[in-house]
C-alpha cells in the first residue's frame, strides 16, 4: 500500500504537467505560426500549421471565418472557397 500512494502522486503530477503544457507552452497560436499563414493558402495547409480551429462560422456563399486561440490571444482567418483571403491576430 505504501508504494501505491507515491505512484498516484507521480501520476497526478504528470497529468498536471501535461495539462499545463497543453494550455500554455504548446499553443500553436503564436507570432511564428501567424507569419507562416499566407494569403492564398488552403484551409488544409492552415490546419497543418495551427491545428484545428477553436471556432468556425458556418460558411456563407463559400466564405467562412475561423478563430484559433481565445478572446485575448487569437488568430482569425477568413476563407473564401477554402482559401485564405484575410488574416488578423490579437495578443500574440
């Protein structure tokens, strides 16, 4: 029983560390990745750089707006026919 408690503590520590990394250090929403996004890139190419978007509006006339990140640190991209037409960033 004495060996189980340190193993549980270690497991909890590892889970906490991975959670923290997922929330902060491993974020793809950064200046370097923003600079990789170019007008004319396909949606699939952008997802290759930034990962799946946090939100995407339903397409209207082959136009959709997608956002990566949160309200204070974000990258927004407007796609027309699944091609980057416009991009902006905040807090990166």
